[in-house]
């Protein structure tokens, strides 16, 4: 018998509560460990990043003026390690994704018709579109990649846009960067609900004991409805005035997890 569970992650952890059941971390750490092993990230490298994260978390609580001793008490790290880690400055570099920017501009700007524009020309051509994003890469290089991944079609010196958003190639650095941003924001939202009493929307529904056919039907339905919702949000967000200069940033999304088809695969990228 299938059982339905709808979970609302919305509770607050009171101060000075000791979490003794550390196995709660396992569902979070297992996928991360799988990614690290498949990518060849050795444990000492990941451990170093975790140490940085611990120091940053402690500083966020007490402010940059907090002492190494206080951070040591909160994290269990040795003071000499904390002093070294605090002295290291990691560049917060946000890498541009020109292919995503090309598709977004092509979709948004009525100057460039998604149904078709010439490849070359001084007017509304793919060449001028690509060069408005980056001038140091030949437009044909961008076009060949977009055609290869199916985002763009080329017919008789004309190109048309097949997608509304860019999907990075599987296993690429761009896909890894998206995974980090997307999962990071989702986890940050859920953690805020738990430790800060936040009210971020984070809910799910899960069944077990289903057949592959049932999963396929549910997956198709979810993808259709989620795509519709995200496109509506995208349209709303793009409709706000370009003059807005607020402090807020948002990310909304969804996932559908099938634990059978998502098990470790030797052919994983």
C-alpha cells in the first residue's frame, strides 16, 4: 500500500539544543560524496572547503569582529587553523554564461525574432546578437554549440530559437556551477526554516511501492505543470521595471526524484 506524505519544512531549533542524531546528515552528505568521488575531488580538498564554511558560519553569527577563540569554541577547529583560514581570501568570482545570456536576450528582445534571424548582418542577426554579449569569441563558435545541443536550428542562412532557456551540457563545468547555485539556494532556504524560523516555501510529496509506469506518468505530469509555473514566474519577473534596484534575489524551482533510476551508474559523467 502506498503512503502519501506531504512535508512542510518549517520548524525552529531552540538555542543550546544538542543534535545527537548525526545520521540526519547522511542523506545530505551521500549525494555530495558521490559527486566528489565521480569528479575526483579527494577528501582533503572537500574537508578544506568544509573548514572554510564552518569559519564563515561562525563569523556570520558573531560578525567579522569575533575572535579566533570564539570561532574555535563554536566550531571545534583549532585556533591556528582558524587564523590561517580567515587570512585566506577566496575570490567571489561569478562566471558569466554567455550561451545562457545569448538565449535570454534572443527571447526577451523583440529586435531578435525567435522564429528566425539571419546568421550574419549588421541588423538583427545572430552575429550582432552574439557580439553584444561577447566580442572576444567568434559568433560561429557560439552558434555551433547551440545547434549541437539542440537549442537553435539552422536553415538556409537563418537560425531559429528552439528553447526558452539554456541547458548546460551534461557533465560540463557550467552544469556543475548551476547545480551548486540551485542546490545551495534550496538548502539555504530549508536550513533558514529550521534554524531561523524562516517561512521559505519548501514542501514535497513522496510515495513508495510504485511501478515504473506509474513513475513515468507522474514524472510527465510534474514536468508539464512545473514548466508552466516556471515560465509564468519568468514572465512576471521579466515584466518588472528595469529601474528596480532592490536588495532581494529569488530562485524558484522543483525536482522529481526517482530513487531507482537515480542510483549510482558506472556511466555517470
